[in-house]
């Protein structure tokens, strides 16, 4: 029973820490879509890249998608 409680605490701590890390990265200045598109990109190209990367989804949706991939050790491609 003790191990179940410890495991539950571990899961809660993992979710809290990863969510706040995800939130801080989201609040960081800069736009990865702009960086990936280049300096002379049009707003339409930037919007297309944001849609392809899922950056136009709400924060919680993006976090849950990331968490689903992370538990399978699928961290995707580097964005930079």
C-alpha cells in the first residue's frame, strides 16, 4: 500500500513539474513558427507552420498531446 501512495505522488509531481515547465517554455519570448519560416516569411506561411506544428491549439491540448507522446518516449523532432 505504501508503494502505491508513493507511485501516485510521483505521478502527481511529474505532471505538475512537466506542466509548469511546459507553461514557462510557452511564455518564453519568441515564436518558433517565425524562426522556422525565416525573416522574410509572410503571415500566411507563419500561420501554416503554426497549424502544422499544432501551435495554434490551446495550451492544455498541446500539453496533453506532448504528455501522450512523452510517456511513449516519443519526443518528436527538434523545433530549432
